[in-house]
C-alpha cells in the first residue's frame, strides 16, 4: 500500500484539529479502511432509538452524521481530485447543515446509509491509491483557502475520526 504522509504546514489552521487525529505512520489508506469497519461495527449494535437520538436541540442524530460523512466523502474527494489534476479553480464551499436538512437520513435504513458510506470510501481509497507524491502535493483553492490534495485526503480520515469520537462521547452514554 502507498505511504501517504501528513501535509506539512502551512495550511488553514482549522484543519489542525482534524490532522491531529491522523496517525503519523503514513498508513492512511489502511486507516481509512479500518475506520469504516469500526464505524459499521459500532452502528450495527445500536438500537433505532440510539440512531435517532439528539443530545441537544438542533444537533444531528447518528443517521444524520452517517449521511454527512458520505456527503463529505464526495466533496472532499472531488476537491482532492480537482487539485491533484492541477485545477486552480477556487472550488465552492458547501452548507453541511443544508445538506443534512434536505437529505432526510431518518427516512433511510441504517444499512442503506452504511452501504453508501462504504461505497464512497472504497472509491476514495481506490482514487487515493493512484495518486503520486507530486499530485498529492499540488495546491489549489477551496472556499478561498489554499489547500493541497495531501491535506484533503488526510482530512478525510481526521474528519471521520472526529465524528466517530463525537458519537462515542455524546450519543452513547
């Protein structure tokens, strides 16, 4: 498997909390595979009540988080692909709350949500595996922030880990 190291600074500071969750061993592809399996195993053990529990007004439930992860998988990898291919277009932002509001995750089965997430993660892993160090280190812009493809593919894991930790800390008590 390809060794994919974390990006070197500078990068936008709000990425730091996510990158801190990425192991420093260069085994990003393996970690992306392992965390999806961990997520599936955890979620499959939960009751319907746990899956739709909101720990506070206006907070997402676990089904919303799963679909958010799938949506972000699409957006992050799309951005990484554009940047890795040399596109210098300032890629647009997206409103994650609007996405969740209109996705209606609670109307879907847990199996459907996990299948969608797994499908996109497998495609992401396949894509990331094809990237060279040169393409990973290409820079571009999204939402007016300078980024590299390397930053984005590492963010993919850190973002997922962030939400998995929130599920464990705030939803499972």
